[in-house]
C-alpha cells in the first residue's frame, strides 16, 4: 500500500499500532484510540495520533482505507460490561464505517474473531457453521452481518479477518495489555522473572499462535486486494501450553515449571487451529514467523537485559 490516507481505529493498541507503524513509512496514517486499551507510546513518530472514541464523530474519516481494530478484544473484557462491549464492538463499527462511507471511502478491513469456531483440533475453515456462545462472539458476528450489508447495499470492499492467537511479547507493543495480553507474552515474562506461569487444567490445551507481524501484513494485503467476505488469519499449526512453556524455558535457558490451576471459565475453548487456505488463495498470504522463531523473538529482550545487567 502506497500514498494512501489510512485510518486505523484502535490504532494505539497492540495489533493496531503494529499495523499503523508498518504503513506509516509509505502512507498518511491516522491512529484513533480512546486509550482504554491502547497507548500512544506504541506509535512511531510519523503516525498521527487522535485520542477519540469510535462512538464519537470528532476524528478524521476522510480516508482511502479504514482498518477497524477498535474493540473490547476478549471475552472477559466484554463480560465485565456487556452493554459497553456491544456499543464499542457493534455501534462503534457501524459509526466508523458509515462516517468513512459518507466521505467516499470504499475499502474497510476489520477484526472479527476465531473464538466463534469453539474448540476444534482440526483446522477451522471459514465456511463452517458457527455459533455465538459469548456476548463477545455475538458482537463480532454482528460486525460480520453489518459488513455484509455494507458490501451488498453500498458495493463497498469490506473484509473481516478472524485472527487466531496473536502475540508479540512485552518488549513489543503488548505490555500495556497486562492480564489481557497473549499467554505467550505473559508466560515468557513470568518465567524470565523466575515465576511459575499458571496453566489451566493440565496444560494440554492448544492454540494457533500467530505473530503480530504476520497479522499486520495480512491486514495490508486484504486492503490491497480490496477483499470482501470473511477470512482466517492463522498458521494452521497448534501448540499446547505445555509445549509453549518448554519452548520458553529453552529460549531463556531456564527451568521453571508451571503451576496447574482449575479453569475458572465456563465454556473455555480448549483447542484452536486455522484453515487459512481461503485467504491464501485470495492474496498469496502465508505466515512467515514460525512459532519457534516467534518464541525466540519474545524471549530475546530478556536475554539482552540479563547480559547488560551482568
């Protein structure tokens, strides 16, 4: 993408800031964020930051492309305040797309979720039947239906990306999320500090861990190809939490055992894995960062800090 005026909502958050920083060298990028989950410290100097809510009308919408990543981005966040979750995740989406549409924007890429697939050890294709079991999932499915409306009624290019387990590490742009950060980031930080990570159950649950750089590249490709519809963004590989802890210990040169605790959540998703073939067929995208390399990237800053301390 080159020489475009781009709006990234949730642009100071984890995924949003990685995307905004990626695009800023070749485009005019505006990052809008209410700082509830994001921080402008994540942004490069050449990204224009506007502190505003997607529920409001006081941020720029005269753009060529919208990347709508603003959301209460997990089940737990949404359940803490379901009404706010619905407003931000659904009304905020409609408000952003509608304002941009009225300014003649024709291309929108937005974040959906892989949570709607439930627990599956086989790769989940985008055309399988899905259900909403949480308010968070319902809000993301609502986005998909409204996206369908904008595509059909206004002939817009509106692509929803169902992200799988996106990570980068606390040395990246994820630290501000704290307890809501990906488990890779949380467990690496705990182990690096000599603390035992807490794993639900027996640690055999699996996730399709996808590095944020691959996700940001996927967002850009979806806009470049002016896609419409819903697509998976994941690696089509899955690792258990036990395997992840072993890999972190190997990368850090530590030997910290996890603590196993009872899962506190009803309907906890035990296994996820993407089938990204539809997105690959449309754009040629495939993941470039293996999980082994990704874990090493997460752990590398801790090794550097330890060397400098010594």
